[in-house]
């Protein structure tokens, strides 16, 4: 997986992933009204508008970004209709040649992890039939349960050229409460980082990076430099740019000298750009896709100032 | 939530929760064939047979157990059809008066946690309409991200009389890899236990227990006694009895002197009892519900030997 991602990053000269995290409040009124008219004010209507919204965002950015990251919670909250919109979004993004990272942050014991693994990155067997249910290229996972909760995913990473990003240091204000605790003279997230790096050794690709990556929030530039040294061959998925306060200058330390090693996520900063003061005079509600494209270009330029591929 | 759970436990004299974790391999052939005939060998067929299977299990045990715990991974792996079967299962169990614990082990930053919270234990607003999407009474969560990843659920626990069980010490063999690390002279799971206990203070009910509980695996009897002392007012959800090797004798330390404080989960030991040597001579495949009832009665007797309510 990681070599496919790196190729796309180089091709587009852009280490950005667009977070497809739609919320009802982001959907343009004309889209809302159309769906409400068809299905009433129901989860089915919201699922339909999320998918239509995502499609237009994907159409607007597919040629300038390497990857998208749908956050499953935004869909899951609307029940099975929402999950259908998530699956359809993944499928459409794949058709457009994008790498799709499913932000699912699952965690469970081995036999249960196997079920998640088969569904999200593997194949589900029903007698002699095989189904690729979610079809994502990579997913995020939570490491609190230890290696036997991660191991069931490894086989599918190998067999189907898929990857993982495991939480190491998250972007939220309380991330330190557990992750920064001292264990034998180091922080817990450093220890977890070393484990993730070790788990990933068997999946290092041609470019020297592992398909087992780490989530490291954009809001911790000092810690990131240290984590970068601890795990030089691990790719970082970096949330928190823009809306959560991370700036391009702070992101240099997340990358290696080769300009690789990190992919920076922006969600509402891109998909809801049409609502932002910077863009809303130029782009109307109908042009939310064009606004997203402009925001994605601006983000690429911003990152290109600090990292050269 | 916790007072409702305790009332049911006392009423049934049974601190058991039945894990509704169906797998294709557990479904009786006559049920499989009926669904395949209707929908082919498809996720829709599996979703239908899971729901039919669960309904018959629920019909067989609702009057002797206080609660059920569907593991969402088993349904999620089959996509949106699977999620529909999960939702329908929760609804049916609630109609039968059971407390339903959704085993979802989610973890995410605040704004995303809010989406999970609204969907699973709160209400989802679509303009002026309100939806109770999943309808579970309580859910499991992973604490690795810290309190701001838990806090969004608290409001819904208060407003809708719901609860949480937060992972403290899991039942899997590698649980110690991260959870047993030493932090300032104590184990990480002890530190997490203290945090969970503190987070739960504002939700202590009439019986003196909090609606914010902890997951503590049945495979760690020594550690459980210590955790019991650290968090006397926290209810434990205890997986790992039976299939994972936990025995009733080992479970005494999970309970308080009042006979309360823990609810023990058994999944395949009950729902797939008809396949076990103990039961398969007495119960045919068609009688899988009756076998589950007998296994649930046997488990209740087993637990009653070591804990008196």
C-alpha cells in the first residue's frame, strides 16, 4: 500500500489527504432541499446528500490530491443508510484513482479484530463467494489492546496490498492524559511508536517505508521531531492541520529529509471551504466543489513552502 | 442506566450478559439455506440469518438473563446490511425488556466522538426531527485518547439514562503489552482505572454504582482483585468467561461483598451451545435456542455458586 501512496504523493507533488467528514451543517441548502424532498427529513436523505456532496468534492480534487480519508463516525451515526453512503464514497474515490484511508480507529481482541479486518481491508467469505465489503486501502486502528489486536490485519495487508495507521500521539487537547505518561524514562506514545515501528518491519516497501503507519497529530511539533527519529521508516498520518490549529511551519519535523514520511489531513478546511471568509466572496454555495479545489491548491502551496519532494 | 441494570440483575438473580456475536459457522444449516434461497450467498442473506438467529436466542433467554451485548464487528463486516441486522437486534432485545450493551469499542477526538455518541446512545437531529438510531443502553469505549474523547458521551448518559463501559484491562493474551506498563509505580491499567472511576463520579446512581463502568477481562483474577479495590463503585463488564478460559471460581474477586459490581459475558458458550459436546446429544440443530437457554441456566448456577446476590 505504502508504495502506491508514495507514488501518488510524488505524482501530485502533494502530501495531503482530504478528510471526507461531512456534517449536515456543511451541506449546501440546494442539496439538502433536494434530498429532503425525495426522502423527507430522514437518515436516508442525509446519506444521499453526503454521497452527492462527497462525489462533487472528489470530482473537484481527484487530480491534485493523492488520497482521501472518510471518517466513518460521520456516516455511522446515521445508521445503515449512513454506512451505505460511506461504502459508496469509498468506491467512487477508488474509481477516481485515489488512495482511500478509512478513519475507523477500531480496537478489539483477535477473533473480533479478524471480523473488522476481513470487512474493511480483506475479503468476507460467504460459502464459496468472496466480498470486498468496504474496499478501503488503509484504515486507522487503536493500539491499547496490544499486538494480538493488530496481528489479524497483517495478513490482509500482505495478501491485498493494504495498510494501517495506528494511533501513536493524537491531536486532541487531552491526548497527553494517557499517551504522555512516563514508562521507564520515556513517554507512553514513544513506547507505542517503537512497537508500531517493530510491527511494521515485515511490511517495508520499495521506497523504504512500511505499510504500517502511525497517526501523529499536527498539534505536537516538538514531540513529532522526536517520534520522527524513533520511527524513521514509519509513515505518519497527520490530522489537525488548519481547523485544529496546526500550521505548515510546524509540520517540517513530521517529514524526513527525502520530503516523504508524512501525509497531512485537512477536512473541513477543504470540504467546507465555501463557508470560510477567505473563499466565500469568490465562491457561492453552488460552487462548493470549486472552493474545495482552491483550498486544496492553497494547502498544497502552503506545504510546498516547507517540504520539497 | 446502572440502576436499571442492577434491578434486572437482582430480578433474574443472574449477573450474566449474553454476547450476541453470531458468525456464519454458528448458524444452523436450515436457517442458512432458507436465507441463501431468498437472497443468494450475499451479505443481505447473512444479515437476515443473523437477525433470525438472534431473535430465537433472545426469545429463549430473555426471562433468565438481564442483558445482551451484540458485538458490532460481527455485523459491520457485512456492510450496511449487517449494520441493519445489528440495529434490528438491539430493537428486538429492548422490546423484550433486556438491557443492551453495544460492544463498539470506539475511540476518537471530541467532534467525532460527538457523532458516535449521538448515534449510539443519544439522538441524531435532522432539522426538527430527532432519531434514536442505534438505541443501545450502554456502549464500550477505548480510553487511549483521554477524557475529551469520553466527555461527549457524558451528556447523553445523563440526558437519556445511558451508560459506558471503558476498556481498562482486556481479556486477550497480549493485553499486557501496553496496559501492564509501569507508570509511576503502578500499572497503566490501574492508572486508567482510577481515571475511569473519577470520570464516573458524576454519574453514580441510587445503588451506589456509576453508569460509567469498566471492561476488565475474566482472564486476570489477581489483577481484578486489585482493580476492584481501586474502583469499588465502578461496575465491571467481564468478557472471557468460558471460551477464553475464565472460570466461575476465578470470578469471585470481580464482585463486591454486596454480590454486585460485575456482569459476566458469555458469547459462543451460550449462543452456539448446540454445537458443544455438553449439549449436542440433547439438542439438535433446530433446538439451538433451547440449548442456549440450558447453557444460560447452567452459567447462572455456576456463577451463583461463587456470588450471592
